[in-house]
């Protein structure tokens, strides 16, 4: 692509110059002749009509030479800049391993090239830093949390605690879990926000992924004796598998959280007008109308839902992942109460 | 007594895991990285390894990989701070048997260690015991209270798979992929037919029952 673009641009430039020269010569021929006559004071010779054509030829040739010179000079700048632009496009797409060289002897061009190389190097370092940072933070925070949770569990397992102490231990455990969930969500959200995740598209069975997500959350829903009503068509989907799983985990977890003991969650997956439509509906309290438009905001939690659990990041994460992969999500209250989330991709 | 090797660089966490496992009746040695784990394995036999992923000198992936390359099939439970799907994939590819994501619930860890050891035994002996029922892999036979029944291969595999992990839900697709193979053209409803036959054959068995999770899959409950 790069090789085809370069000559095309130059030829266009060249032809344009000649065309302008030609036009100027033809349209203004009489005025031009007058000017030349004025300058050289050679009225007699040039009034002969044959000579007029010679003059036009000379002027035309002038433009031709001018055009060629311009092209030659611009070549010096044009070629390196077109190359730079092509390389910049690659950087914009996330390739930070590029380093470019130029044979150009122009100082400005050489400087631009070395600055570009420096910039890409810096970007590369930042990118690595961020990816490493996310996994380091996650490891460094979660290790002490595991120790806290573990030792608290040991206390809980021992039979020597009073009822009051047992209650405190429960609170420590609950809050370590909250903290670690929060850390996980913040890190994932920052990755999605910064598009640091390299997008990996592949084909996979979407209905099976959702089913696996339900299986993963089994301890939570079986504890609340929740029934699942699942109606999913076999669906082969093309998308980022490891990112998509977070959508289902969050939406299903959310539905379990707001379902009453012994509640029912309806899940359906269908193809509609060439799009894939996923609906999940619980029979919890639903979402107050004035709050529905905020629930995808970071850290937003409906009144009273603080008491349940969670950190207000789950739905925001879902929305960001969907935006990144070209999907959308909406929410409404189902007939007979309960919240109904619809995802269209 | 089963012997367990723990590779974890955080000393508080290592001590915690040791305490919990010793309380549950295991003999435990703690080391602080993959290289030390390999050295310990050279000196003594262990039944199971619990390993962190991010460790200095030699990380968990490398530890598991070098064990598997040397033909050592010791069960490995990895404990990781990463919960990204991709990291899990790398882990399973390098040969780990199970994983837990930090923060790890220690009670759950004990359960998983037990399950891994049980499974290793099931794999070694090629037989499985639930109450008074014994399933023998080589002869595809199920013995209950003196009665024996030989099952068709696929039926046996489905039952054996579920009984190896009591309480765990399997989707129809999982059975299709593992037992029929990825290339199979059969419909997932074939699984339903096999489950129906199994239910019928074991309706009088009190040791386990096959439970349907509507729209999702099946599990065996003790």
C-alpha cells in the first residue's frame, strides 16, 4: 500500500503543475505577451503572430521546468512524510515495536524520524509498564488479602470464639472478599478503559459460555435456592472470548444478588434480525425509574443496594466491554417486578 | 499420610497453608520458589504440590512445565492472583490440574486438595467408590451390594465423569466434547437419552442420584 501511494501523489502533483501552467498560458496569453513586450521593449519582433507561439512555448516550458523542480524538491520531503504517516497508522493500531530509518539528508526530516522513534519507544515502555503494573498490583494486593482472610478463617474454624467474636470474624471475612472483588474490578475496568487489552477475536459457542458462567456461580445461587429458567439457542459467536465472560459473570451475579430466597432467574439467548439478543430477568425488587439511567455509571449503586453487597463497578464494566466490542445494553423493569437486562450484539 | 509440598514466596501465606493442611492431617513442607520445589522433589516423594504462580527464581508455570516434561504426573493445585481467562489457559496448557484465585478460602483449599488426591487415586486405580457402589473403569462395570452391571461405554463414561466430581455440574456440551469428541456430529440431546437410561438402571441405588439442572446440565449427588 505504501509503495503504491507514493508515486500516485507525486504524479498528481506533477500533472497539476503542468495543467496550471497550460491554463495560465492559454487564458492570459495576451496579457502575458504585453508584460513581456513591456519588459524587453521588443514590440516589433513579437507582434508577428508566429513569434507569439514561440513565446507561449517558452512560457509553457518555464512552467514545466518549475513543476519538475517542485516535484523533485517535494520528493525529498514528501516521500519520508508519507512513510512516516504509514508507520504512524501502525502505532495507532497498537504496534509499538516499530523503529524507522531514513536516507534523507534534510535535517528537519532526520529530526522528525528520530523523535518518532523515541516516542514509540516511550509508548512501548508505558504499555509494558501498565500491563505489568496491573498484574503486579493484583498480585501484591491479593497476597496480603489472602493472608488476612486465611487467618480469619482459622479463627472462625476454632471452637473457642464467643458469639460476638464470631460475628466480628464474619465481618472481617466479608470485607476482605469485598476488597478483593473491588481490586479485581478496578484493574479490569482500567484495562478496558485504556483499551490495554489486545483484542483477540475468535469463534466460540456463546450459549455454552453463558451456561459455564451459570455453573461457575452455582455456589451462590444454590445457597439462595434460586431456579434458573434457561432458554438458549445454539449460538456460534465471533468476539473476544476472555473479555465476554465478564459480561455474563457480572449480569448473572447481579441477578442472583437481587433475587429473593427461592427466586427465579430467566435467561434467554436468541438471534433476531441478524443480531444476537441476550435477556436476563430476575424477580427481585427491580430498579426505581429515576435511577435506571445511572446504574451503568462507575460506583453508582441504587439506594439500599449498598446493603446487599458489591462495589458499583460490575455494570459499568459490562457496559464498557460491550462498547468496546460494538454491543449495547439496556435495562427495564419486567412485568410483575424484577429487573430485565437486554444485551444486543 | 499424604505428603504435600507448598511453593509460595510469601512467608505468612506459606505458614497459613501449612497450618491449615497440618490441621487436616497432611504432612507438609513449604518452600519459597519453583527451583526449591524441584530440589525438594528430588530428595523425597510428595503426593501433591500447591504452587503460587508469581514467584522469584522459578515461577509456577515453569515448575509445572518442567515436572510434566520430566514425566512426573503429581497433581498440582496452582494458586494465582490472576483471574484472567488467558492466564488459566496457559496454566492448564503447562499441565496444572486445578487452580484457585486469590484471595483463597482455606477451607475450600482443603476440600480441593482432598478432591485432587481422590482423583489421582481414581486415575491410578481406575476405579471409584461411592458408598457401597464401586465403578470399575477397565471392565465398565458397576458393582452394588453384590450385584454387578456392565454398562455401554458412553453411559459408563458419563456416569464415571460425574461421579468423579460429586456435586459439580456438567453441561451437555462438555460431555459431547469429552466423550464423543470435538468432531462428533451427534446432537447434544443424545446425552439426555444416555442420562435417561442411567437413571432407569440406578433408580434403586441409594449411594448416588443423577440430578438435572434444567437448561444447564447434570450432576451426581451422593
